[in-house]
C-alpha cells in the first residue's frame, strides 16, 4: 500500500512540475496535484507513512524550486501529512464531502504555514498571498479533485467513494 502511495505521489509531482503550468489560470492559480495525492495517501496510510511521504515529496518540490526556500515545502507537507494521517483514523472516509472538506482544511493550513514562513512572518503580506493566490488555487484543486474522485469511483452506474480506500 505504501509503495502505491509513493508511486502516486511521484507521478503527481511529475504532473505538477511539468503539466501544471499549462493549466494554470493567470500563470499563478493552478491545482496542487501533490497536496491532493498526499492527503489521500496520508488518509490511507496513517500518520507515520504520511509523514515520510510528505517529507520526501516536499523535498522533491524544494529541489525543484529556489535554494533560499529549501525545506519549506518539506516542512509544510510533513506537518499536513502527519495531521491528516492522525485524523484519517477517525474521519468517515466513505463520504465525498468529508474528503473534500479534509482537502480544503489541509490546503488552508498548508498555505497559511507556507506563506507565513515564506514572507518571514509578515502577517499582512501572508494574508494577502493567501487571499490572492492560495484561495483560488484551493478552489481549483478541489474542482480537479471532484472530477478525479467522481471519475475514479463511478462503477456500475453509481458513485461510491468507498472504493478509494479498500480495506
């Protein structure tokens, strides 16, 4: 199960870093495929595996970015994966609304931590970046997640989210 999640995360990273720019709106607003799959992986694998996966894919994202922010994505993804991994044991995963609300909450916390550290704890600038860049990106990510979830769970004429997390 963990190997499947690692492969999915690597594919999400490749898609995000190559194709993500092509579907961006105004060059900045784009879906976060890595965070989407990271949350799915953490919910399915638990806190420990989610933490390892979050740190690994975050470090990949950091190596793909600028050197002055090295470790920022790794830290944010690690914290989010750990939190979602712990919450994933108690959440009702068979509900589409639960999955989407978890994605929204995790995206919001991730963006808040990221912009707060990125702007060196300038709260006004962090909130500005959160409102102008992150919130539209979150909505875009959730729209893509809905399409993916509905596409992956439609079987025999019905949608069943339970198929995403086989026991």
